[in-house]
C-alpha cells in the first residue's frame, strides 16, 4: 500500500453530498452489482449488537428493500464476542452471507471462506483496498476507518494564544508551554491508565512518514536507541514528562477523570484517535468546542497522519445469495449513515465524513499513511523479545528507568538477542 494524499476535490465533494444525502443511483446502475440477481433473503453477522437492539439495522433493511424490491429479508444477528460467536460456524460452512473477517483467518486461507470483491471497487476508490488481499484478490472492505491525532479543547488553546494547526514539533512544545502557563494540563498521556501509552508505538509511523517503519526495525542495529523513528517517538514522550507538560500525578491519574478535566476546560490536548471525541461529548463539552488535528512528526511542516481500519466486511464463500450480499455491503458503505453513527472516516475516498472534527482534520491535507499489517517475522521477533507493544507496559518501565538511554539500549539487546 502506498501513502495516500487525503484531499477532496470539488467533484468528490459533489459525489459525497449525493451519497451522504441519500440520493441513490437507480438499482440497475450500481457498478459491480447485477440488479436482477439482488433478491431473496440474506443473513448478516455483525459485532454491533447495539445497532441490532436499537433498530438501526432494521431501518437499514427497509431502506435497502426500497432500492431492491425483490429482497424479502436482511436478517442481522449480533455477537458481543464476535470471534467466539462466529468461529464455530466457520467450520460448518453455515455462517451467513455477509460477515466480518476474523483476524485469526490467515490471508492465504481467505479464498476458502470468502468471495472475491474485486468487481465492487478499485484501489483508487477505497482506503485499505488490499488490507484483506491474497493472490491479487480482494476479500474484505473496511467497515470504517479512524485516524490518530491531537484532540484539543478549542477554548483552552484560544486562551493560551495557540493557533492551529500545529505543524512542527518545536511549535507543539511551544504551544504546550503556553497552555501550562495558563495553569492547565497541556497534554494528557494517561500514564497511570497504561494502555493510552500505546500511542507512542503508533507515533513512529507519523515520524517516519511511510508504512515500512516497523519492518525496517528488523534490519536496524539499534531500533530504539539509534537515529530511528522509534527513538524519536520515545524521546518525545520522555521530553514531555521531563518538561512537566503532562498530568502531574503520573501513576495515579484516572482515565475517566481525565475526560472530565478536558470537558471542564482544564486540559488542552490528548493524543488519541477520533473515537474518543464522542466520549468527551458525553462528559458535557459541546462538539463545537472540540477540535482535531494531525500531530506533527518533525519540524518540516509536512503533516503525516496514521489511519487505522476497523473490521472488514466479507461475503461468505458458501453464500447462496452472493449478489444480494454484495449489494447490501455496498449499501452499508455508500448509502447508510453507519459512518456517522460510528464516528468513522468512510471507506470510500469520495465520501465526506460526518463528524465535523474529522472534516477539520482532513482539511489540513495530511499525508494519510494506512497502518500496515506486520509480517510474520516481525510478530515472531516481538514475541521472542517480550516487548509488549501497544499495551503501554514497557513504556511505563522505560519512562521510569533511572537511565533512559541505557534502558533504550537494553530494548535493543532484547530485540536483537531475544531472551529465552
């Protein structure tokens, strides 16, 4: 996958307005769909049990049937434990018509379980086009996407005299010091909660600016202590802590309380994904007071942004009604309001996100870097080295070590010479 420029032309915006506004093309004009074969009933197994319970999927069924009158039923079944619920069915061949791809299914086995979807979209139509690909065939399409960046309180930044977007690391630190001078928490890292520290395992991708950052670690003599994106990421976090630009009580801070602090206007920023925005709103802050921008990775002024995909939609290899399943998949991506409900960036590049903060984020024109899939070798080295990426544990230990640089070199040793 190549890094994609996140830009929306006037023509693309026009298309997105048609899609988002519910103005659908006639059923017999939908690319990749044989309209005369869209009929009968299908079963969709979803992880969104909440949308089953609140009637959202029932509404989708009615909207879909208006487009395709010969469809009799779209039965949606939700699993709270999706993998646990679907995996036993995968062994029987009876797992519905539209499903979500299980992470436990190796790419080389996709063809045994799922139907190719190359006829629905091309690589210039959707994000993560080849995220679920094998032997040139596309078996999955992301149900939605999210990006990582700086979620900020607009009032706090305005009072501190900080202008957005912040395009360099130097300017970021300057902005955080201005917020600190106002008596506010500049940026929460949620050190005590631990899991939010996983952001600093993601930041190397933003710093490096390309998808090969992690795989390159396999060939680096000193991936943690050398002149590498990982070293820059961890050093940035260490500097934030050393200059007291984070919460005061590192080990005892509460994730839930930090959201209240932000909502009350007592904190400036968080480095997280857009998924956190609705959680802040639940604490009473107006959506109009929440901003979202890419985090700078260096002093070049060029912004990079990491995008993550969610679950991948797939059509069952054993479906007896594949055309209807494909049509419903396209309906969910193009004409439903699922993106808005979930707070996602749409999978279609031409479709404008409904969440205003995402529109702001994309308007800054960052280079979108799609999160890569780690190789088997990378996963094996990670497991042998016992470095718990994305959990925050090793980062806590690193930041509290008496000698930071020595601790980084120790990580290099574990990476190159895995412990027994």
